[in-house]
C-alpha cells in the first residue's frame, strides 16, 4: 500500500510562512526557535562529509548539522517525549496542586 501523501516536515511549514515569523512570534525567543527549526539539518547549519569505510560502498555521505533545539522534532523531540514518559511513571494516582509560599529566614 503506497502513501498518497508526501512526507512533510515541520521545517517545510515554517519555511513556507517564514516571512510571517516576526508577526507570529510574540517575542524574540520564539522567533529564534522558529528560525532554528526552519534551518535544522540544512546547508545553512553547516555540515560534514563522511566516506563510507565499506570497500564495496566507498561513497561520500553529506550530513548536515542539527539545530539541537529542545523543541525540534528532528533533534530533541523524541528525547523530550521519553523524559515526559519517565516522569509520568513517578506520578501517584492522585490530584496534584502546585502551591508557592515563602517563609521568613528566621
């Protein structure tokens, strides 16, 4: 069974709307993140050339550098999901409330 849809990466979507990033992103941190995801594993990030050690192959392989952003599904997305699943194992079957209060230093 063949896939009717071509693989679309998040970077492709960001690249299609990259001129709107300054208006979409509410702060510079979000804009920098979107720009990093757009450039991830492209020639813009630089890269390196590897030669296969296998004598039958002996081909050159170009590998582009990743953005290493924690929000990037290509780079850190799977690690983030694994971390969340590991933390969920530690949760008790009870309601949680986050409360912040201060105590005097004495």
